[in-house]
C-alpha cells in the first residue's frame, strides 16, 4: 500500500470516529477510544509477531504537507466538538462525556501534538503558523519556541528542561519541564530580539498568551463554565502526553561536555526510538526520534530508524503508560540505560547530579 494511503488512513480514521462520537456518542465514542488505545497496541504487537518490518522511507511529495494541513485543520474542529461533547452541549450521557474526554484528549496528545511538532519544523510560514496555533489552542504555545530553540540545541544535557534524567519520575519531570521550557523559550526569544535589534512587542510569547486567553474566553462564551473547564482539561491532558513523549524518548541519555565547555554533537545515541509500525504511522513517525534530532527539517515520511540507535522495548504509547508507574519504569529502563552507557563511552559521562534525584 502506498505510504500516502497508509498515513492518511491511519491518522484520519480517528478523526471520523471522533466526529461521529462527539455528536452521537454510543458505540462511535467507544470505537474512537478503543482505536487510540487497545486497537493501536494490539495491532503493533500482531504486526511485530507477523514479522512486519517498519515502513521504509519515501519522498514526501505534496501529499505529506496536505495531510499535515488537513490534520491541523481537523484538530481545531475536533477541539471545538470535544469541548462541546465533554461539557454536555451535544447531549451525551455522563459516561459518554467521560469517554469523550479520554478519546479526544488521546487524539490531541498523540496525533495533534505529533503533527504540530512536524509543522513547526517546516521552512514555510503558513505550516509553521498552523503548528504554532495547534499548540496555542492546547495552551502550550511556548513549545513552538522552546522546542526548536532550546530542546534541539541542548537535548540530553542539563541545560534542556525537556530531557529526563536517570531516576527522575515522570511526575517530577513534567513539572520541571513545563515551567522550565516556558522560561528557557522566553529567554531564547528575548535574546534573538535583542540581537536583531527588534522591539519587545514582537516576542511571539505575546501571541501564545493572548491567543490562549482568547480561545479560553471563546470556549466560556460558547459553552459556559463547563466549556471553559472542558477546554482547560483537554489541553492539560494533551500537554501531559507531549511531555510524556519527551520523557520517554530521552530518559537517562546524556551528552558529554567537551573540554572547551561545549557539548558533544547530537548523535543517534541521544534519543530512544520505537520500530513499531502502526503507532509510528499514527504519530507521523514521531518515534523515529534519533533521525529527527539529526535532521530536524526532514519531513516525516523520510525519517529513518538508524541502525544501532537506542530502541524502546514496546511501542511509544505503551511505554508512556509504563512511565506512569515510576518503580516499574525504572526496573525496565534503567538496565537498558546502563547497557547503553557501557557500550557508549560518552553516555557513561552522565552528570553526577542524576544520582542525587530523589525517587518518586
């Protein structure tokens, strides 16, 4: 099957299910939730047992940009519908509203976030704006600054708020990463404005904050206090998944500091990857993380799985679930980090401060 069809079918199927589920509830909303959880996990494992190899790379062509734009536009429609459904405006029963929160939040956390991440790395202004406003709608607009200007520069070092340290729990990491990335991104934008001699009012943080406030106000005006709560809740749920993705994909990995004070170059060894077929397609190859850090401008269909790069033992969504249980997470991941450090000398030079982090 052509890659364009695979990507489109797997990413757009939940859009249709959520659209029906947000209005009609019932089996539609159940199907949407199952697609994004059990069906995805089981399909990944079945394909792996059948020996299905990860999809190869392909020239992206116009279809890749068209799909990303379609998913971004669908996100805004689904966000509005999700807020209406969760707040009760579409007439769903209480249990359907709970399931709608789960399903819409999962889509925004796994698909919308992955797609927005893809868009903010594009060179053209319109795709970047689309990606930026997906993050703004999820009350996480500063990620459009902090991710390319801080995370990509300082990944796997103590200077990156979004790189998880060895033994750090997800819960501790999430609090540190949200506030740390906000401050680091703001500092990076201020530095760039000062260097270019531009006025402070051109700082995109004004857009992030004003845009989030305007959209929250719109939700409150359209659906009342319940709509405001639903919007904030869905945004928090989606953002928690984005932070979880950062946590899982960089846990315990570190870059050595060279004698001159600079860090060693980013290599394939500084990101965890997942070769599982279905979830990778659903998240636009976001689990091919090493190649993304090596070539941030590479469109998602052309990302590869580098030979010898660190591999997660289960699909990214499954590992995210595991990370909610810190002791079990450390039992699974710490030995893998230790083996990687033993194999890679620079990984062995992890910051000594890691061992001082309290276990949660």
